[in-house]
């Protein structure tokens, strides 16, 4: 009987000691370019993107490295309201290569010929945890008419430092450590008897 309980405790301790809950954040930078149409020809009064005729990946790094340059990005068909700041939160603003971007909020700097939007959002997908990203979208008034051409970049982390943000694991690691320690103590007591 003693051998049976020792085996059960040993198995429980082994499982608990080797099990760890790890958060896997997305890291790196994703840059895009393309064309967009605004609700106003005057950038200073524009409040939303009404359509995205063409959006493609320009460059990527780290978690995004499986996405080839010039891969087409699927944009939301709903208008994206970015002004007045902080804009209107929108899930699935874009997706590419199995990653999805959810827009949360922004700040806007605009003139008649230039628009710069910076903000935060979350990117998720491909088995990674949802990760906070800082992002920036910039465009200048085209000189030839037609859609405005923009650049967009998103960088992991709340400060845009690019090293990835820390994603809390909800305390599972500490709980598993406590259970493992209790199992070891139980095993020690059984072996002393």
C-alpha cells in the first residue's frame, strides 16, 4: 500500500513540477503600405477611412517573419473611425498571415496635406497570446490625385520598444509551484513513516 501511495505522489509531483503556464507574446515589427480613401479630401477635417483599395506587407521581423513582402492584407470593410481621438475601437481592422489587429485607441495630428495617427491595439494569432502593440499610420496628400498612399507600422510592447510586452500568466505558475511543493512535502512525510 505504501508503495502505491509513493508512486501516486511521485507522479503528481512530477506532473506539477514540469507543468508550466507560459505566455507567448508576439514580438517584432510589421510594416505595411498601400492606398486608402478618407471621408474628406482635407486631411485636417477627415474623421474616418472609408475604404482600403490596396494594402500589402512591406517588411516584417521576429514573429511576423513567415509573412512575405508584398503579401496582400485583408482590411475591414467597415469604415474605420479614427477621429476625434481616441477613435472608435474596432476588432479585426486588418488580418494577414494568420495575425489579426484589433484597434483600441489613437491620437491624431493633421493638417490639410498631412495626417499622422498613433495609437495602441492588440495583435493575436498563430498560437501566440494577444499582445499589445503601438502603431503609427502616416500619409501625405497625393500630388497626382487618386487614393492617398499610406505607411503603417506596428511594434510589440506598450512603449514601442520592440522587445515584446510581458503578458501575465494569471498566476498559474505560482499555483503549480505551490502544488508541487505540497506534493513534495506529502511525499517526504510518507517516506518518513
